[in-house]
C-alpha cells in the first residue's frame, strides 16, 4: 500500500509504502490455556474465513507458544475485555483465499481424533 501520495514531502524515518505477502501462510490464533494443553504440533486445523462462512481451509499447527500472552484487541472474543491465552501458529495450505489481516475461526481436531 502506498502511504504517501506522489509529490508529498516525507520526513526522515516516515514510511512511504507497506508491503504485504499476498499469500498468507501462517496465522496466529489465541487458545485458552486448558484447550491449548490438548493441542500438538502437526494437529490438523480447519480454518474458516469470517467473511465467507462455510468455507473451510485445511491447515496444521506448526508452533505452540511457550507462555500465556495477553490477547491482542483484534482477537478478543469480547471487545474491550482483557483476555489471556496461548498463541498457536497455524500454517495454511496453498491456494488459500485468505487476505492479510482477515479474521478467521480455527477449529482444532478433538484430542481423541488424533
């Protein structure tokens, strides 16, 4: 994205463009501590785009955070209410219709299904 129109003065250190990967591969989801204890690297995850309900994208867990973190505002279940959870990185398969920054719903396989 172009952050400064052509011909405009730009001060030192001010960004002029923002470059995003057009093919997002990794998504960080925040999982309550008790539920995160049942997740393992390699587990399958079904990812649904918030803007396209019913569209399921195959994904897999690639990393489980080592510590509980405060959930960022854009990922809160109840806006404005502080929440803490374990960050889990999920890798999306090729050909994903996801766009950078898009909201998703992640469904982890039940522990008995492993």
